[in-house]
C-alpha cells in the first residue's frame, strides 16, 4: 500500500509478465468506464521498471479477508 500526494491510501497492482500486463490494460479500460461506489476507483496507469501498473483506490480489506469474517 502507498499514499498519493493527497494522502489517500492506494494500492499498486503491478503486472509480472506480458500476459498479466494485457489483463491489467483491459481492467483499466473497464474501470475507466465504470462509476460505482461498489467498485474501486482507478487513479492512474503507469509503468514501474517497465511493468504495467495500476494505481487503485484502497478498499479497506481484501475479498479473502471479508470472506473469512
């Protein structure tokens, strides 16, 4: 988890290979079209060390942790 300039908590989702980079690009395109408080916001798309990276809103917990409750 990282924080942006406005001190919002964010999540960095980083592709580890070309296949996942393509999936992240598709995910970013879908998120750009959606506007719902039930779906995390996409803040930015960037490249870190040559890897496709999405900067996403921090949702507070993972789906796995929510399912464990």
